[in-house]
C-alpha cells in the first residue's frame, strides 16, 4: 500500500509535472500566436506565468531615448537574462513579431540564457502617433518564474529651426563698463547647445574669468576692455544642424581727459602769458568724447599795469608825430562833416563821435525832411524824423554810405523807427535775440507798388558797412486769407508746405466765408512734456465758429523720419483756454478725424477749425529728426575778414524759409545747396567743423575751427534757427577765392559735408539758388480750378464706388489702391466715403496731380476704363464750363 501510495504519489507528481509542461506550452503558443496576429484583436500576452524554480529576467541593456534625424529610422534594443522571450510594446500596444530581430546566447559564468532583441522605429510611425505624450517603447521579458519590464524610451523627431528667437545686439560701452549680449537660440529637439564666437574664434570662458557664458546662453563681460571690441556671434547646434546669429558689433570707447595745466609761459611783448593742456590723459579712442573745457588759457602778466617803455628821444619824436597826425585827421574829418551838412538836404547830428572809431558805442542819425512827394495826400503832415540806434561794431566808409542813407525804403512814410543790433560776440555764440523793430504807420492812402513793409529792404551790398546783424525783424506769424463758397477751393501758404483744402459742398449754398490760415513764427505755445518734441509748425485755420458739412483737409509739414517702430506721433489741438490737448495718435483708430502720415507731411481730415500741431515721442534711441543744413557767407566790416554762418534747422519748408529771409536781409549768400542730416535721439551732441582751409591764403582763429552744440539744443531746435558763426581772415587783399569744407556730424551718428567753393567778390560770385517747393502762384484758389480731378469725373467715381458690391469692388478697394489701409471705419461713417477718399488724394497730390496713377488704380479695380491722364485741356475746360452752367455760375 505504501508502494502504491508512493507510486500513486509518484504518479501524481508525474501528472503534475506533465500538467505544468502543458500549461507552459499553451502560454508560449498563445504568446507566439498573439504576436503573429498582431494586436488588432485586442488580446494581451500574459503578464506572468505560474511559479517555477528559477529567477525573474534581469535587463542587461534597456532601450534608450532616441531622435529621428531627417528620414532615417532608429533602432531600439533590449538584452535580458534569463529570458525565454522578449517583446516590445510601443504606446501600449504590442509590436508585431515579424518586426523583432532576436539573438540568443548563453552566459558562460552563470549558464543562463541571454536574449537580445532589436526593433526599428520610422519617422512615419512617430508622425502618425497622436497622444498626450511622446512616442514611447518598452521591453517585456519572460522567464520560468515570470516577467520583467524595462524603462520606457521616448522617440522624437529631431529638428532645429533657422531663426534665432533673439539675436545679440551691438553696443557701445565705456571702458570698464559691463557688456551683456543676449542670445535665445532657435527652437529645436533636442535643445540646442550655444557657443559664442568673437571675430570668428570660439570664446573659452574657463580661461578668462572676466567672461561668463553660463547665464541662460547670454554672454557677460564684467569689465569691458579695449581688447573686447569686436564682432560677436552666437552659435547654436544640436544633432541636426548648426545655426549662426547675426553678428553684433561691440565698441569699447574711451572718453578723453585733460592733462594738468602746463607752467605759465614767459610774459609776451603784449603783456600776456599763457598755459596749455592737451587731451591725452587718456586721448579719446573708438569714438569717445573729446575733452570738455579750454585747452589754452591766457591772462595779463602785469596785473593790468602793462606800459610799453619809450627808450629814447627818437621814440618820443615818433610818437609825437603820430599824435599830430591823428589830430590833423580828426580836424579834417570834422571839417568834411560840417561841409557835407551844409551842402546836404538832410541834417546829420552825430551825437557820439566815438562811433567813427568803430567801437561798441551808440550813435543816432536824425533825418528831417520837408515833405514826401510819394504821398497822395499832400495835406498830410506826418512826423518824418527817422531815428536809428546801432549797438555793435559799426564800420563807416569815407564818405558815408550814401546808398544806405538815401535808400528809398528807408525814407518811406514810416516814423519812429529804431533798429538795435547785438554785438558780434553775442552773435558768434549763437545766443543773440532778434533785432527789435518798432514802427508807427500813419493812416492814409499809399500809391500802388509802394512797399509798406520795412523788413523787405533789399540791400545790394550792405555787408561791408554793417557787420553781425543777427536778423532783421520778422512777423510773429505768417498769414493768408481767401473767400470760399459752396464750390470749395484751396488755401496755400507759399513755400511753407502748409495748405488747406475746402471740398466742394463743405460750405452750404448761398453762403461764403473768409477763411484764414496762419503759422506761428514766434515762441511756440506748445510746451513739450518729458521726452515729447514738436515736429511741425503750429498752424491755425479759421474762423473757429465755422461749420462744414464734410471734412476739410489740412496739410502740415513735419521733420520726423517716419517709423512706427521708433516714433509715437500725436496730433494736438489748442483749446480756447490756451492749453493743448491730444486729438489722436496717428496710428489710432478714430471716427472723429483721420491722419495720413507721409514722409514729409501729415494730411489731416477735420471737421472743426482751430490751432493744430504734430508732436512726437521717441520710443527708441533710433528715432530720427530730419535736419536741413546750409552755409551762408558774407563780407565783414574788416575788408580782410569773411564770415561763414552754418544753420541746422528742422526739415520743414517754413523753417528754412525763415533762414533764407533773415540771410537775405543780412546780405548773406547761399554757398552750397542745403543737405539733409538725420539726427538721432541718442543724446549725443552735434559738431560743426571748418576743414581744408587753404594754409597760405586764409586762416581761422586757433581753437575756433570746431564748435559743439548740445543734444538738447538741436533736438528741441524749433524755437529759433540754430546756427554757428565762423570768421576767416585773408592774409592779403588779393585773395578773392575761398574753398573749404564744412563738416556737420553727430557723435555716434550721421554726418554731412558742405563743399564751399566761392568768390568773396560779388561781381565774380556764382549765385546758388535754392529752389523751394512752389506751392501755388496764388495763395487762394476757388472753384473747379483748385482741384486736380474734374468735377464730372469725380461725381462718376463716387456714384460707382459708394454703392456696395458683392465682389468687394467698392470704396474700401478704392482706399486700398490709394495706399489707405488703416482706420477705414472713419470713411464708413461719411455720407460719401469715396468723396472723402478723393479729397485726401487731392491733398496728397497738390504738387504733382498724378492723375495717371489714379486712373491705373481704377483700371486695376476693373470698375472703370477711363484714362484720366488722356483728358485734354479743352475737355477739362468744357467739363468745368458745363458744371458752372449747371450750377448757375
């Protein structure tokens, strides 16, 4: 029985072993079948098998994260022991058995079976996967004891975009300043590694403690050295590609400093000694500022008690003779003067005889006349006493300047006239006030053609007699007027760039208005706040109580280099209380007015009159004001001297017109065509230098060949014309030709060169005429002749484009073809959007009247085939005549 039991037990044990083998065979068969069928049936392999002697699989090698480069597949591999089978599962699904490549070997040290498996993953598989995480794969290995899982390995497509998210920007820094160059590499997988190059050579921050490249890809130089100047490039690279950023130029500059003063020199025969210092401690380098202050000082070396000794009797005789000669000349001058007074119709009372010496004294000319034959009313007895007061260096030729004394414009019916002239010292500093002018007009009738404006005197050659006349009086405003009715018209301020367009129908029928327009030429009433600057003249149009039924167009010139990236430009209006308020920013959307900013002017559509101006707020240091630079020249009272005056004014026609007017009255001659200078808002000053002066023909006073103007004086130069004066001296009177260069440059900015090549003799001088923009022959034009587009054609365009069209060929496309792409909601609120668009076109093209471009725009839209440019003058006249007859004109 025991044997049976044992046998039974043995048989039972043998049956258990057989059942275990059968179960294992079924499991392996199921695994193979499932792998062969794939995973479409949704069945999963068993995660474990019944326990048996042995160990769980141990992974010798697990799959690593991988990147697919371009279209090349990648291989994932697993190795485990003991392992009877290994399969890959990707994104939760089993990989087909046919996609596995397996190798089997025996571990000699342990005698266990080692299995290694490979699979390939393609770019298409990764792109087709859409899940919450990256594409991933994992190994599952079986042994007699059970299963083990490897880590998950992600598979991603590698790339590196072309453009850097932030390129390094060039900088100019002082020596020992900190330099920070920012770099944000292009987006990529895997993330790009960054390397910095200087002049195409790699930078090793480990060998230079002053350089740090670890802070978020940025390059930091703690203390700038001169050797750190160069071109820096940010390099980004990963396993796919390499990218280069734009190069950034770094300039490390050194500002100059003055050496200590030298010892005083030996006392000169003029009883003066001097000391000097040079800008060499250190000298300016790489664009650094030149030293400020004087480089030379002089002073009296005898405490004001300098007396040149008379050594012998011959010297006494010499000086006695000179004294007698001076007395004789004085007596002769007095005699000639008395004789001329007795022979002249006009009495001259020289109150201060020291004026004859040309000193800084004051003298009056009082002229008395019995009457004026130019007056129509002979019964009128005005005060004909003319008084002139001069304060400054006055040079009178012998005999006195008859032309100056008998100029007809001087003796016109004006009385109580006084002109004050500033000293040459104040003028040379550029701080002189305008000459004062006081006049009192008598009532009465003046003959046709008699000029009543004293400021329009045209001297033919007054400069040898009167020097340094800063500017003759000008009006505080320019003004023009015109009467307009229902037909509308155009009001123009000649040679200023300012105009006003009154559209047809803006004024009700049977009504007419006297409309005026003026430009403030005095002190601006708009006071800038903070960094805001005035970019245009203050323009007033009125009357203020006038009401228009359709917007009028006001054109205002400006001096900004237009860029929305660097400027924030505003339109402002002055209230009745004298305060200025913002109407709109030119980039804003508004239905109350419209601003169209062109390179040199702003065209504004408005429905109310008043005083308007443009202001600008620089957003970056790259904001640019356009300046017009010009040089004028004239003779000095000293026959050997010649004066140069260099002007830098806002690039608006009215600003330069004021300069031309002032120089005309001073006898100044334009020596070179004006040029345009771009002045940056980078706080750096302006330097004006005289260069290449002929060495043995002309000379200029030492240390006066270069003048520097502070940045704020140039940036806010709208209060009065900015100019610098230079005085050149000939060595001999036979020198009549002058050639030199005027360099106007902004430190760390742009520069312009004016080439002077002229004769100082008026008879030999070549006249350089500055051609200003001719706005109009007549300031006021009314009716159809004021408009470029004939009225009949204008009516057809409005009727065509005001009607909505399903294809979009309406007034919006008309605006787009005329480069009007923003704030279209303003036109949508108008009764005739096309008419307002054409009004804006008229304002923009008042000088060229380019009807051909308008016709091309209409033909492109496809709504009309009328060629406006081919209309003959007779057709235009006929259209205007027919229009006039229809309107009862």
